[in-house]
C-alpha cells in the first residue's frame, strides 16, 4: 500500500494526520493523490524489472478524486504509462466516502474503474456508516478492517468477537478481508 509520509528535516517521519489538512486547505488533494499514485505505479513497474513480479499496489482515492469525471481516465493513462495491467492497481475507498456518497459522479467513477479491471477495496471498515447495500453498490472485492478493531484483538475477547463478525459478514458476501 502506498502511504503518504513526510520526512521532516527536524521531526523525522511525519504521518498524514499532521499534513493532509494543509494539503486539503491548499486545494491540492487531487494533485497529491495523483503524485502518490504515479509514484506507486512507477515503483511497481521497477519491481517488475528488478525483483518480484506480479505484485499489486494499493492507493487511496479521496472523495474529491472520485467525484472527478476524468479520474478513471487519469488512472487508465497512468497504468498505460507504467505499462501495468489494471488488476495490478487497487483503489481504496474510505468507508466514510462510501457512506456519504449517494453521489452519481462517484458511482460512475467506481464503475469505470471496475470496467477497466482496477480492483476496489473498502478502507477503514467499521468506523463509518457504510451500509451493506453500499458495499455491494460500490463493487468492492475486499474490506479492510479498521485498525481500531484490530488493536488488542490478541488479548481482548470482545475485540475478537467484533473482528470475527466482520470476517463472517465479508465471507458471506463473498468478499475478502484484510486487517
């Protein structure tokens, strides 16, 4: 998974919670996502040339990107430029985006991505309000269980039960899970 991190000269490695707000305030969310995606695809192509072949890479897509009528085309162009098959890319949709999107533009984009062969995952599952219907509507192949459910699962029986229910639900729906 391609994760945004900033190597600050004094503070070291800084996580996205500390800088994504500034990216959004600057109106650069889509450009930032594009840079992450292109960098991740370039790395994947390089790995194909020098090491393990057939890996996939996951990138997050913001609500802003998913509402863009050209996002799916941009993704197709980036895959072509990197000479990678669409199924090598996984676009992660936050559960909060799925829950709040009755947006036709988002649905069109996700449909176009699926038609290209790009894989879709529902990220941070369990903390938003995504309905079972929205999981099916979005055509995701896997749900990623939010870390808040996974932390402590090794020693907390209640956490284990919740994760077990999510895994069982996903299995019944024919979806994969990742924790």
